[in-house]
């Protein structure tokens, strides 16, 4: 079947209609703001939780559904109506294990999908989504916002100009979460994909984007709230550490103010990107609407790598492990 996919929209002609799945969730406000900032409008949203008052910040006319079936019926109804009324994009902010199902819902309603990370939990589900792209002619986009962070883009340019040596990299990501995390869907491995998929996916995408594909993968620690390991990438050796434990932060926890630490050290030069996320969702939407969004092929390498990490047997390697892991094991 011939693949016919739309490449961008003429923004001078049309204001695009968006719908959203998971509007009451943690990441939805960034998508709502991006839809607003790009001059488009949200016309429908769904979430099992009715704590959706944030919608009134942007419009008092958004149709809201607690049941996904009624939302699906609405999409089908407007699909059969005038072009100006139909949904052009569905933004997907639901729990990870539902992402691919909601992407399929969007494509079958003849809308493109902008889906939060991870696009899927199991990499083989990407093949089915690509087949549905072929069948419907619609596109699946994902959110790889760190690729648009200015300091990280500069780092990538510098690395591309310095391909003569192998880099030594230490990546540290600690974002403190309370006990709620463990009892929510995020703490359930089968629903979130585990810590590496739920929290770490965009960091592993960043590493592959900066240093190339992985040839070797070691997991040194695999706990519910903490992970660590080593990656041999095309251009770098990477020691990584990922945690939601407050005690792993390099500073006292300040709830509501300072609870996250993100750092990448390349050959002894550290770049802290704790506050790097900012308005990057808006940049992602701008690029997507121009036809330059990141799709399934862009998301696949990091999803496959995290699956490889998830299915690896953890075993310590003192020569290659992250310094934080060495310190904590020494204390024990």
C-alpha cells in the first residue's frame, strides 16, 4: 500500500482543532499551553478523573468526557462533518500502557497523534503503529523535547566537531518522588514500563542522540526506585544513575521548590540541565506543525534500549559503575 502522509499544515489558512486524552494528568498542562501558544484550539478532552478545571484557563467551550467511548464517538461524529469542525490532532497524555491504544484511536478517527513518552512500552508494538500509519495516511509524533534544549544542542554540535576521541560520560538524574509514586500506575512495572521507561526514556534518547547507538549494555542496579548501569555507545562510555529517592539528591530536598537534579558530565565538564524542560513542549508542537516532528523511527532506538535494560540481569561492575553507586555501596 502506498504511504501517503501529510507534511505540515499551512498555518495561514487554518486554525487546527485538537483533542486530548489524559487531560487531568501530570504532563497535560504542558500540552495545553503548547496548543494555546501555537495558536490552535482544544475542542474536546477526556479523562477518567473529572479534576479538569484547568481547561477553563484556555476555553469555556471544550467538550469533556469521562468515558473514552463517548470521546471516541465525538471524534467519529466530527470526522464526518465539515473540515473546520473535525479534530486534526489528538494529544495523548494518558498512562504509558495506554499510549499505543490511544494512538490507534486517533489515527482511526483520521487525526494525527502527538503522544507523550514513551510511545509504547514494548518495542514490537511500534511495528503495528507504523502499519496503521500506512493504512490511514496519518502520522504518529512523539515528544523528545530535550533535543530542542539550547545548551544540549550546543553540546551536540561541539561533540560532532570532536569525533577524534572517545568521550567519558557520567549521567545523573534524580527527581524526588513521595510514597504516592509507588502506589500509582507509575510504580507498577507493567503499566509504566518501570523507572527506566517512565523517568529515564528521554535521558536515554538524549544519550543516543548525542553519542550514537549502543553496542554494550550493563545494568549494575535495578530497584523499584533506583537504577544504574553502563553503556558503550558509538562515541562514548557512559555511566548512568537514575533515581526517585530524595536521599540521592546532592542537596537538601525543598518540596515544591527544588526536588530534581539532572547532570551530564562529558570528559570532566559538567552541564546541569535541571531546569532545561521549560517551554520545550511548545517548541515540539511548533516543529510538528511545520512537518518536522519526531516520529516512530526517531523514538524506536531509545525504546529498544530501555527494553534491553529492563530485561538485563543486574550485576555490579566496580570498574564501570556510576560514582554515586560506588559511594552508596561503600557506606553499606
